[in-house]
C-alpha cells in the first residue's frame, strides 16, 4: 500500500495521444471535536454532534493527457473513508461512504474548457444553489465567460458568470435562474496598491431587495485586516496574522458571532489546526498530505 502513495507515476502512450500522466496523492486527518453543528441530521432544528474524535484518510488519482491535435483532458477518482469535520463552517460532516467516487472529467482546447461532473460543479452565482452537472468556459478577448447546467428539473439549473480585468480593476457578473426569477450580482474590485484593495458588490436575489456591500482590506508584514458593511445592517471584521508557517484568524459580525482559528505547518506535509467560536464549538487536530 505504501508504494501507492507516491508523488507521481508517469505513463507514456503512443496511440493517438502525445502523453498521459497519472498523479496519485494521499491525505489523512485526525483530531477531537466538541459542539460542532451536525449536518448529518435531517431535522429542521440545529443539532449538535456528540463530542468525540474524527479520523479519515483517502487517496486521489488525477489523470491528465493531451491528444496530438492539442486537446488536453483530465479526470479524477477519489477513495475516502472515516469521519470528517468542516473546520471552515464548524460542522460535523459525519462518516464518509468509504467508496470510490468519480470527480470531474474535462477537455480543454482552443474552443475553451468543457467539464462534466455529476452534481459536482458549484452554481456560478451561489454555491448554495443547485450544483451543476456540466459547464463550459472560454475567453473572448479580455472577457472570461462560464456557463453551467444541471440536468435535473431544478428551477436554478442554469447559471453563468463573466469577468473582465483592466488597470487594477476587476469586474465580475454572475447570475442564476430560480423559481422567483433571475438572481444576479455585480462585483467591482480595485487594488489601490500592493497592500490595499476595495470591493463593491450589489446582489439582487430574485424576489428580494438588492443588497449593496463595500469591503476594504489590507495586508502588511503578515497582518491582514478586512472590513465589510452592507445596506441591510450587516457587517464583518476579519483579522489575520501569518509568520513562518503559523497563522491566526479572528472574525466577528453584527450578531456578535465570532470565530478564532490557528494553524501551524509541522513539516513533512503535516499541519496542525484548531478553532473555537462563540457557541463553544471547538476542534483540534492534525492533517497530513502524502
């Protein structure tokens, strides 16, 4: 088994393709958790996962290649087992099925990139909307375009995004269909210099009032500060500090809800991570990359 967790295994083929590569990587994690939101429940109330441990491991296979006429292609397969947590959202994800899963299959050429991934492509407007099965992206001049489609009968089956950048400014437009109509957002970001940037966003969810948000962020000598405020009386303040493989973050919002996390690179592909929030949810553990 140890021989399977090599960094890269290269295969060379000669029938109609220039070259093909298979990359095999492994990952594992283990630790303790307490008071995390349990997303494995189907009830309408917020449930808390029982205190305990989590441990998981997996192997990822990424296959890439190219045809003689310049079309590159890739596919991925993963095998995961164990119990998992979502440290970003302070959630307990529960047990993994322990089965092999097919990831995205994509093809890229002068025509753009076509990707197939059954239910695995995020809605381009909002990741909480219905995930897509197929997407297409291309570039027309300085404009990047992407469309995504879910083959189910979901009202929000279609989404799109467009981006443009020039003179330190970036513009991003995203939209998605829905039962109440079309939801859309426009984001404009401007880098004042190498350390300070400002972002403005207007978001119109179908059937609801539009929300305008302004965010300012700066990073200097490892210290980062981001402050955002919206016209619906919501705000966020996020602080961060990084130095020598060690990182601290702290975030608070208008509800006085806060999170604090710490990560430290241990070397050899190992990372320690711990976090706590205002609900007394905690986790601490180590992850490994092979």
